C-alpha cells in the first residue's frame, strides 16, 4: 500500500499569537493554498500555556473570514488538559463557539501521571462534547495510557485521534506513536494526520507520519483528513455550519 502525501486539510496549526510560533494565520493559509490544500484549522494554545493568546483571541476568532488566501479556515484551538479529571483551560461557553477543538497534554500544564491517571484523563476529555481531536498522544514520556480503553472510547464518541508530524519528526516518542496507530488500525478508528506547524513552511507537510503509517499498512480510509469533505461534513453536522 502507498499513501500519497496529500492531506486536504491540516487540522493542527499555530500562529504568532503564541510567541513560540512564527507565522500569521494569513501566512499559514497562503501556504496551505499554495500546496493545494482545501483549508486549515487555526489552533493556538489555550490560556494556561505561558505564551498563549489572551482569552479574547478565541472569543474574537469569528471575525476571521471563512476563506483566507483561498483556503477555508476552521476557527479553533489546541486546548490544554489541566488535570486528571479532564479539565480544559478554555471554558465551555467559548469552546461552544469554536469550530475545531484539539485537546492535548503538555507537561507545563498537567503533571506526569500513571497509566491509570492518564487513561482516566483521556476518557473524561472524550466525554467533553466540544472536543474533536486528541492531540499528539504519543509525544510525551510519562503520559502513557491504556491503548485499548482509550482508542475504543475515541470510536464510541465518534471523534478523532492525531498522528502528529511534529512528534514523529523528533519531538516525541516514535515507538509510542506506532503503538497508537496500530491500535487505531485494529479498532478501525479514524485518525487525522497533522503538521502541528509553528511556521508556515511546515503547513501540510507530514511525510514522516505517512511513512510510519505506510510501514504498518494503515488503511487510507481511516485517515479522515485525506478528504476535506469528510471533515467539513463532520463539522457541519456537529456545529450546524455551512461551508
């Protein structure tokens, strides 16, 4: 099997609204359009990250045009998980207004825990109706979880789990990412392959992730963002947004 390097929408991207990223939403959108992507989700970090945007940033995302430089923009966030009960650092009343919510663990926002702790956390996060995607679950040492339990919960809730290029490119646990992907293959759970770009030149570039998936014979039909209409349909059905 060969997987082409052609996601149609990159669902995890950052802008210079966070000081550790280096491009604007306009630059990211232009990069996506240049690659032929249908769109991006703009997903800056939630407010407990040290250099995160102010909460008003997320309240004001509705002012972005639907298409920027020809690319459709989903207005979203990478919300931080902040405790083992699945608390998130953007309140539900704001998450309800967003169009794409990635929920991730970062060791600056939640402490390293046991497998039981992290499993419990992901199960609680997946019960949050506003969360769409579990972000980079293979990235950090000390954040292991029970694969069967969590991956089955992803399927049960109709959500997605991420295969993250930034993690596989050297910022995480390659072995753990393979284990997660194999569990998704076993239970036929859809993944989203995303860049986690912090610079416009990285938008849509996920060669390492695709190479890993190809090595394990991962089915193309389970890579949701190979088809932008699959994602737009999901968002439209969940949030009543017309594209």
